[in-house]
C-alpha cells in the first residue's frame, strides 16, 4: 500500500476512552471542533438520532460502543443474563435511525457476542466493539485501493453527502477512494455537492478534503447535471446506507437524481460501502424504509425561518438508486460490476 495514504488519513471521529465515548460533534463543523461525551447507551442513541454522529459505518461503530456503555452499568453472571437486562437499551439504540443497515448489523453482532460469553461478557463485548472499528478502517483502506484502480489518471470526480473519516472509523468509503485516487495521482479534480438540507457536502466533505490538502470545489446540488455536461467529471462516487440483493442502493437524498444525470451524460457511477451495508435479505429498493425527518430542516436555516408561515415541507433524507444505474459497487470483499441479483449473490451469497 502506498505510504502516501497516511497523508490523507488524519481524522478520527470516534474515540473510546475506557469508560466513555467521545464523538466529534458533526453539527458544529466546520467552524468548531468539539467532542461530545457519551456516558450511556441512551446518550449514544440521542447522538445518532440528532446527527451528532452520522454516516452508516460510524453509526454502527458508535452503537457498538453504546452496547459496551450499557454493559458497564449492568451486573450479570453471564452474557445471556446481561443481554436480557440490557434489552431495552439495545432496542433504543437499534431504533435511533431506521435506514442505515450498519446500525442493525452492529447491534446483532454485539448481541451474538453477548450470547456466546460467560462471566467475562463485558470484556468480550468490549473486544467485539474494538474489532468492529478496526475492521472498518482496514476495509476502507482496501476499498480505497480497489476503487482507485478503476479510475483513469487525470479524472475529475463528483461526490455527494459525506463518506469520509467522519462517516466511518477513518479514511472513508467513497471519500476513501477519492483519497486513494489523489494519492495515486489518478484524480485531478474533486467536486463536492452541497447536499441539502443538512449540508453534509458543504460543511463536512469540503472541510475533510481541506484538512488533507485536497482542494475541493463546492457545487450546488442542482448544478450537478450541468457539471457533468461540461465533461469535467468522469465518475460520480458515492457511499451507501443500504445495498439490496439486486444492487438497488439507498443513499443520501439527491443521489438518485445525480445517477440519472450521470447515465445521460456518460459519467460512471461508483458506490463504495463495506459488506456490513449489504442487506441480502432485502430483495429490492422498494422494501427499504425511507427516513423522514423534521420539516424544520427545510423551513429554517441557522435557526432563522426562511420560508413563509403556513408552507408545508416534505423531507425524506434518503432515496434509492436502482442497480441498473450503477456501474460498479466496491466493497472490501470485491468489486461488483453492473450489479444485479446474480452478481450480488456471487459475492455475498443468497442472504
């Protein structure tokens, strides 16, 4: 692996401090770098729900540490008893965001570790949470290599939302491919969509790239089709919150529109996500629950109302891009070209 990768891997948003969790509060970026302290599973659930921590892998990792925090306040003879006593706290963590499959995956993995543990159950789940974080970082590095290898030198890329270190254990998924592509001199220009209404691209992705010395160019979400028409970008590179058995992919609202534009303009579409994001039990995108958030996120900006009183708002925060619009899905288990049910099953089994 190129030593230059380390130059582009400086941010760690999730820090376990032995008896509490520190989360880089993404609501305060880019102008304040503040960590939010969580001492309980309930506080982790609130941090996930209120977007202090966001990004599917980061949500899963944070939830795993939330299980450990629940365990630290529990007295039990073995893991089975601990799981029973902690059930309400685990259910609350599981319900904190409905769309990102990594959250449910991490809670299931922690429950499995609990059920297999004896008197050392707290040490066992602490070790499991550490493994989830460590494996995510390693997967991101590998996905960066795999994805960058597909990009021709001198390419321009567009990304949507935030898929970097802030959304993962470090390095990132789609932004990890971009970091690797820059390090390998394959990517010459990076465009970031603002990602309304919460501004993950404007506030987070642009800040991350700047921290690593990669100059970002910010665009309005509605400028993406025109950008593609100019020929300035050859790839749309995005992450995912859930990937179905047929390759349909849920991601931040606006991804679907960008993928349609990419198809029209001959821009390739790459989805980058760890295998924990793949949900082979969900056959297609119509079965994904799309989270609706508070209309205030559209009606207000910086605490100030910007829309006339009495106007209603509809605020879905994810959409589903059909697998037919995706050229390649990159995971740590391999690259799936032209994803469909057969291609997905060849890598991930029947589910």
